[in-house]
C-alpha cells in the first residue's frame, strides 16, 4: 500500500534543520505484514531526543530511514496466521521489542533484548527484513516502529494493547517518555520510604520521571527535586508535583543531594551534576544519550567511600507488556497526568522545524497528530 512518511536522507546535516532539510516527507510503498506482524494505522507520534540523536549524528543509523519510535495507532490487519489482537485495537508502539527467549530478555528488563537490539541497529524488524520501499529502493525501519508515517508494519512484540479510553497522544507518550523516565525511577532507582528523589534534565523523559516521582509522594513521603537550566521548565515541574526546583548552579551552591537521582539530559555536564548531587548510599540512574565520544569526570573514591552507585537504564529497564498497563492504571486513577507532557500538536510536514525546536529545548513533547 502507499503511505506518506518522514524519511531521514542524511545524518549530520547542520542546524537549523528547517533550512538544511535532512528529513523529506515522501510517499513510500509499505509491504504486507508477515507472520507475527501487524499493519497499524498511526494516530499519534511523539518527537524524542532519540529521533534527534539520529538526525544530528549522535546515534548513527543506516539511511534512508523512516523515523519515529514513539507512536500509537490502531491495528488494521494481521499477517498470515492471525493475531491475538483484533482489528481496531489501539496499541502503544515500543522501540525495544523483546523476543522473550534470549539472555537479555531473562534479566527482567535490566538489559535489552539481543535480537531486538540487532534488528534496531540494522534498520530491520524483529522478525527480519524490511517492509518499506521508495521508488523501488529499500528504506530502513527506525527502531522497529517508523511511526512518523500514516501506516506502519511492526512486529507484534513491538506493541502493547491499551483500551479505547486512553487517548492516542497519551498512548504514544507512554511508549517512550513514560517508559524511560518512569522506569528509570521505578525499575532502576527503586526509591525507599523517606528517600529524596531528584531529576536532572526536564525534557519529555525527565518530566515524565517527575510525574512518576510525584505519584509516589504520599506513598513514600519523599521530596521531589527538579533540576534544569530553563526557568519555564522548573516552573512546570513545580506545577506537576516537584517540591523543590533548582538550576544546576543553585543546586551546587546549596549542596542539595538526593538518594535517588535520575539524569535525563543526555550531556556530560548534567551527568556530572547528577553524580555530585547523589547522597551517600544513593544511586544515580542515567538514561540520556550523549555523543558516543563524550567522557565524564567523576571520583571513584567518592563512590567507594560513600557507598554510591551509578546505573545505566535503557528504556527505563522496562518490560513494556508489564509496565505500560501499570502506567495506564496510574493515569486512569488521576495519579499520572501524562497529557501535561504534550507541549505542541504538529503536522508531519513540520518535522524539520520540530527537530529545531527539540534541539533548542523548547517544550516537552511535540506530537504529530494524524487525521
């Protein structure tokens, strides 16, 4: 079938992307879903720094590639052999499918699925191969989703069903921002009663971590500390439940520390800030994606002498089929206002300008809304 999607032609073009135009909205041919695969009509797709990191060259992927990894839509067709999901079922699409049988899948989310990671790196689906052509030439899938398009073919293991009461924009943001930010806290930091919780970097992922932290305040009796360089993000963090807000300079000056610290900015200075702000016995969880060549300076002695630890968390160390339904329950109970993360609704044709907005740190989650 013919679809319309946003194809990244070149990696590392100079900003502003609205002028260099590395992404072209074009028509493509989408193949039929194979066994264990689904055709999904995309309803909403969020822009994330993981998309930007491919555009700017921090994460090298094969091109041309149809971008987009945080999306939601409805099942239109199942491949040969059928599916447990009915036509019309709304699904959240997740960028790290789990085969369920490899060594990585046996770690309860702590490490990624090995076949899933390999497929993502080669621009293929988990079951193998590609379903996208443009003028007869193959186009790579982005993280098994390629959600910046009107339709997508995905592996069944790349989606999690949700009920119709979950709006498409909320469902999309659950698939990456909330899984990553919330999972960094719940699955990796695992705060205890009385722990202070700190989030460094208040983009979509960081603010999602603030939302989840705020939902724990009554249960754990915890302080929620938000850190960012932008005053408007600190103000929003306070509205969303942060009890204290600081710029990095204020944080250092006042020597504020916390037992559970999530770094979600994806740059070295933010990582160093997070480590320095981790209290004795505490844990720093890093989920950002800095340039692969970036290096940080920390004191190993401080880790040993103060019993502190540093943990990496990819996709929030999540098991999407387990974690997304829990976030839906929290949203439905009014404890997790995910819709507050949506800062702008845009058209697919605005994609290059939207990448500039993302690079500048404006807003939280821009969401492409289809039809």
